[in-house]
C-alpha cells in the first residue's frame, strides 16, 4: 500500500450479514482490513483518489476510498473476494474516457485496469491480452506480426476491457461490426471473486452479458481478440457538401458501394459556420487495390476534395494526436458533455438537423465535432449494446467541449436529455458513454428487450450488487 496519508475518513454504509442489518464503517477501518499482499498497489493517497473521481467528461466526481492497480489477475480476484465479503461497491476503470462518471464509485473501490496491460500471445490471427491494455499498445504489438485488430476505435487511448464493455465502434464498423464482434474469449472476475472463462460456446450467457454490458456482471481481466492482416498505408479523401442532407445521401451511397475501408460523416463549426464533409479512407498495401475512380457517382463539391496519404499507423493515431493537441491548448480539462446516440437511418436527418440547429456555431470551441458513423445491423451480432432494429443506423456523436461554467454544463446536459429522449421515441438507442443521467427505468428501457436476461446474469454473478452504482443501477 502507498505510504501517503489516508484521505479524510469517509463512512461506508454496507450491509453486514453477520449482524443482519446495515452498519457503517469508516473508510479507514475498511482500508485497514483490506488485503495487504497485492502484486500491484493499493492506493489511498488523495491525489489518486481525486484522479479516480474524474473522467474525460469532468462533470461527475465520485470519490472512492481506495484504488487498486492490479499487477495480476490474482489481485483482482483478491479484491473482489474482499469486496463481496464486506459488501463494498466496486467500479472498474479502463482509462476513464467515458464522460459521466461511468467508471467512478462514491466511497467504494476503483479497480484501475490500466496497470494490467500485457500482451500474452499473438498467434495465428488471435491476440490474447490483459484487458487494461490500450488499443494503441495492442496495435503496435500486432503490427510487428503484420496484423491489426479487425476493428479499431477511432481513438486508440481506450482500453480493450473498456470498449468491450461498451461496444467499440469506428469507421470500419459498417463493414466489420464492433470490437465486441471480434472478442473470441474472455476471462471475467465476477462480483463474488470467481474467475470464469467465457466465450460463445462456454458460459455463453456471461459472455453475452459482459460484452457491451457496462461492467455490470464482472470485470474483464483478459481477452482473446481477432486480428487480420494489416495494411501498410491509408489514403483519405475529404469530400465537402453544402448541407447535411447531401452529405448523408453520399454517405448512404458509399455504404452500399463499399468502396472505402473507413467512412465517417462530419459536421464541424469552422470560422463560425457549420461545414459538412465525409472522410472516406482506403487502407491498402498495393496501390493497384485503390479505387480506380474514387468519386464515381458522388455529388460532393467537385474539385474541392482534399487527399491525404499516411501510413496505416499514422492514420490510426490521428485522434490520439488531436486529443494531445487539445490537452496542450488547455481544453482537455474543460467539461465534455458528450452525447452519443445510435440513430436509425430513417430518422437521422430530422434528429441531426434539430441537434445542429440547437447549437450556435459561433460559440463552438475547438475539438467539438459532430460525427456520423454508419453501422449495419447484419454486421453486429452481440446482445449488447442494444441497437435499433433497422438495417442501417448511425453512431451520431455530438462531441462538445464547453467552458467550465456550471450554467453552460447544465444547459448541455438538459439538451442531451432532450435529444436522447427524442431519439428513443424515434426508435434510436443511447451509446452509454454519454453524459446523460439515466434512472433505473431508463436503463430498463435501454436494455430492452434483454433487461431480464441481464438482471438474471447480475443476480448470478453479482449477488452483492457491487457493480453498477456509477450508472445508478
Ligand atoms: C477522444 C475519445 C474518442 C473516442 N472514440 C471512440 C470511438 O471511436 N469509438 C467508440 O466506440 N468509443 C469511442 N470513445 C468512447 C470510449 O469507447 C469510451 O470512453 C469507453 O468508455 C472506453 O474507454 P476506457 O477504456 O477509458 O474505459 P472507461 O471509460 O474507463 O470504462 C468504460 C466502462 O466500462 C467499464 N469497464 C472498464 N474496463 C472494464 C473491464 N476491464 N471490465 C469490465 N468493465 C470495464 C467501466 O466501469 C465503465 O462502465 C472515445 C472517447 C474519447 C474520449
């Protein structure tokens, strides 16, 4: 354990089975009873606790009593066994790139998985890794074998366990599904401290509940994920449009044409006005495989195209660079009340236009794009996250950075709530990394029609109800 002073004593209300009732123990009492022989570190210094009470959103702050940085799966088992015996809430944290406290827990224990980040094997087209590894670390390791994870999130700073718990979508999802679709086998530590291996054929109900299941049934400690041959290069065409409708029409055309490896629609405030463009990227090794007429059938502003050539890694790293630049500019610490919706194709124009009309482009801070990721139902085969029934829908991401003023944050959260409800009424779904407060009844709607299935897995694997407090479950 770190030697720094203990934080102010928090009272931890817990159910005491031996006394058949509720009792209160100070955080200090509980920490004193915690196992002391972890391979990693148990941290109770105030700086670590405060950092665990923050995330990319900088809106919600729930402070734990301790943060475990495990160095082994045994550490996670030991801590979960202790938490179960003492009925202490637990939250699992990847790199906390969510925006509304999803990886925090008030007066509980945070298990910070970023310390568990080894590559165990890369063999054939499968990587076996610790769940705290980032997709960037995994990509670098797999590139040494001329392989890449089949689907990368556009930002590589996320962890394997973190995105497998939410979905993990990117510009290649319209062809290859989500990262969850390429998880082959998981090792999960449950809410009772049991280590269970699961896959589509072994303990499949746990496997299905954990993928996209927000860490409600257990902690993914190890994952086998599918790889495929890595291209060497990436050529991106930026295609400009006068408005939303024409941009979406060409996006639909390109989805059907399957001409590009990676597709993403943009609406961005540039010099006080919204600009609409598509970034369409070919991943390739041999130039002969590039589309011979990349603009055939498209209705963009011709002769305004911008073409960029990069290495595949250079392309995959772009958002890491953007985030670093925003941090350098001092905007990283600003609130990010992000809204990430999954919107059926038939509703996207109506909903997106309303969202865009609600934002004054003159007030938009740098690094606040609105993005459209096409997704096809037939490529997405997991139970969670819940998705629309339509064949074509979009990950619609309103990625706003706002000045740290409570009124502005509140305003953005109210708007998020409004558009989330509107989207839900139109048959859409929420990507639950969003800054949207959800009640139990919201979650019930969110996970429908598989809410009961999730509940029964929770009862089985988290009978102490230790996970899920961060999301109000
Ligand atoms: C700049 C930026 C770009 C992004 N780009 C994309 C993108 O292209 N595509 C996309 O899909 N998402 C994207 N995201 C969202 C990202 O996927 C989520 O933030 C997600 O939460 C993963 O981040 P993380 O690994 O830091 O996990 P965290 O945010 O720490 O955790 C996410 C959730 O998973 C749980 N969890 C974490 N690790 C585990 C584990 N090992 N076992 C069980 N539960 C766990 C947490 O308790 C929490 O509920 C982006 C986010 C940012 C900030």
